[in-house]
C-alpha cells in the first residue's frame, strides 16, 4: 500500500517533489524543500482507489485473455513480464 500512498500524494498535491516515510509517517516536500501539508485521510482514500483500479484492470486483462479478446495497451502493461 505504501507505493499507492506515494502515488496518491503525488496525484493529490502537484507541488510535492519528494516524499519521506518514517514508521508510517509521511512527510512531503516541494522543490524548495519546504514541507507540504497533506491530508492523510484523502491520501488513504486515493491510495485505495488506485489499488482497486489496478486490481480491476488486471482482472479485466485476465478475463479478456481467457476469452481470447484483444487487450487495451493499459491492460497489457499490467501483465508485461
């Protein structure tokens, strides 16, 4: 879930350029090294959405493969080895 939280922070806060995590506590900084205030409730919600979207995309790709249907590029990217 940590990677999803990082992605969520970057998606929600366009000024964030770096993220530090220490024992589950996230600190986000802008390009000048100033701390950016983040709402962890919003981050957790967005991270869950991102994770669910990836799970759904993989399931869709698998179903299409089984049915012999063509995948979208995004679906194919989920299974590239």
